C-alpha cells in the first residue's frame, strides 16, 4: 500500500465554509472560461482552436490541483471548475446557435465526472518519491497523447502548454 502522507502531506485542515466558498469560486471561474472558450470559438480561429484542445484544460486542472491545500479540496475545486466550464460553454453554444457535436458533450461530461479522481492524484504529483514522479511524467504523457489521439497530431501550442505544465509540476518549491 502507498503511504500518501509520505508523498505529500496536507498542510492543514480546511473548514466546511472554505470548501463551499472554493467550490463556488471555481464554479464561477470555470463558467467564465467556458464562456470565453465558446466566444473564442465563435470569433477567432487560432485561439478558438487552442481552447478547444484538451491540453489547455489539463494545464488548468494541474494548476488548480497542485495549488490546493488538500487533495480533497483539489477534487472539489476541479469538479466545480469543470461543471462551470461545461455549463457555460454549452449554454453559450445554445444561445448563439453554434454547432457542436453530441460526442463532444458526452466526452467532456465523462472527463468532468472523472476530474475529481484525476485532481486528487495530481495533488500528489508534486510530492516526494517515485510515485509522485510517475504521476508527473504520466500527466505530461497523457497531455501529449490526448493531442495525438483526440486531435490527430501534436501542435506547437500543445508543446508550449506541455512545457508550462512541466514547469508547474517540476518547479522548485512545488512541494
């Protein structure tokens, strides 16, 4: 069995009130970015394409997770963020009569449902030991594989986002 506290120990306990506030703030932040992503889809090509890729959302999820006080709080923040993002994106799509595929709605919905598990594990990725290192490299591999498998090839933007994600995961003092 893996001793998670040996990898990274939560700094402190978080009050129920702080959990609720965090969930609400990240729901709003996700909604704002979901709206922005759909706005960029409708009004720009390059930025719209970048924010339609999985890599930018993985980067944001990693940042949310590793900067949370506990792995549970990371999971709550990430789930709230994803639901806010999806709700705003698809509501905006409906209101603007934009085209989107049902396959994407289902795919992003499934990703959002699993996001608390991903976020919980990601919180430990900036810890100590071999398990944390495996998680760090695994996140970067998944980021690039998503670009390759879901979107046919790895773009320059994906490489830049992977580099920023690597910095977030490997930066000095990340633990």
